[in-house]
C-alpha cells in the first residue's frame, strides 16, 4: 500500500513539473514578444520624431508656427544673455535669423563665422521678420562665408524680401537728412526718434533712384566700439556711400548695417 501511494505521489510531482515547464516556456515567449513589440514601437517613434532637413525653398513654404529643421552657417552674432543666443545665419540657398536659441556662453563664443549648425525649431514671424524660435542646435562639419549680394536695384521691388536675412550690399546711396529731437537736420539719430545717446542704435536715411530708406546700426550687433558705428557717426548729409549688412525686416525693410565706406 505504501509503495502504491509513493508511486502515485511521484506521478503527481512529475505532472506538476511538466506543467510548470510549459508555463515558464509560455511566459518566456510572451515576454520575448513584448520586448520585440517595444523595440518596434520605439523604432517607429524615433522615425516619427525625425524631421527631414529642409531646403530653403521648403523652409520658405512652411507655415508659421510649424516645426522646421535647417542646416546653415553662422555669419554674425547679435547678442547673448541668460544662456540664449540670437544669431544671423546663411546657407548656399538662403538665410535664417535664429532668435534666443539656448546656448551657454562657452558655446556662444565657439560659434564663430562660418560654423555649420543644424537647427531644430519653429518658424515664427514678428513685424514682418521671419525667424526660427524655440530652437536647439548641433555643430556639424563644414564652413561657409557668402559674398555680400548687391540688392540695390531691388530696394523698391517686391523681390527684395526673397533675400531676407541674407548678407547684402547697397551701392552708391546718398545720405539724406533726419530730424533730431529739436527739429534740426542731421545725418543720423541715436534711436529711431533721436531720443538716445552714444551706445544706442543708430538710424540714418539713405536714398537711391528717388526713394528714401531708413537703415540701422544695431548696437547689440555692432556697438559703439566698432568701425561701422564710428563711420555712421562721421556721415554728412549728401555723402555717397556703399554699405553691407543683413537684410533684416521690421514693418518693411530695415537692414542691420555692418560696414560703411565711401562710394566707389
């Protein structure tokens, strides 16, 4: 009787072991399937998050507030504060103004003219100026410095805006009078209304082909220690001058001038 009971007990234990093995195998298969599904899901998510690098034409066609990714080259740095950088950039096919991009001071100092960067952000517009905001960036291999594009003949045309933010040149323009705070004719103003002082932005009027335009020396970009700031302060009404700068926009064309010389 004891032998029969022992045999029955052994058979029950064997059956339990077989069942347990099957369950563990099934669990292992389920876990494997789950891991595979998670890997596939993560891969799909990564692909969905990856935005294609745009040409300038694609960027230009993108809606305001839409995400954009561009590869471009630093040309000048307007300002840095509170770990945010505002910079002028340009590639072979167009230019981009990057506004308040998170950036340490050490990183900002390393962004010398010509540095290639990939920028992820959102296309925005302020008073006519199209820019990239909420941006992140990474430095890439490569360098590019464009020649200034002569847009003098485009000043009165609708085509001018297509060169927005590019490094441009203006040739043979005449310095026109501005009115200071006391109503006097002057060659330039500190601030747009003449209410400023040395160190503030400089505003001055220039004309070509019967049309007058207001240009700016943006003090964050070119402060009162720079050659261009001194050159504008030395202007006289009637002077013929050539200029270079970035084709910024504010309620119309408002170039940020970086170089001024006597007309050739």
